[in-house]
C-alpha cells in the first residue's frame, strides 16, 4: 500500500504528455490514514465536498517520490 502514493505522484509526469486528466476516487474507509495523507499530497487538485480546488499541500513528484522512497528503506 505504501507504493500507492509513489504511483500517484509519478502519474503527474506522464499525464501531461498526453493532455489527459485523471480522477482518482478513493474509499477513505479502506486505507490507513498515513497512506491517504501521502496520496493526497501527490494530487495537484482535489475534489471534495461538491467542489474542486487547487490543493495547497501538493508536493511535486521530484520532491515527493524521494521522500516516500526513503520511508520504504
């Protein structure tokens, strides 16, 4: 499960190459809070409570991936 946030973060490098957007939907009851916190930081935009907004705690992949990989080591 810890690799999920790395996967999500790396998508931020790939999707713009194709001019695509992706909506990630998570059942927050099925994931540990720490995993969800890392996954959320991998998303530049968030949809919650009926609206979309720029995510203020977004961390770019070049910063987030090494941080997450160090947690796995």
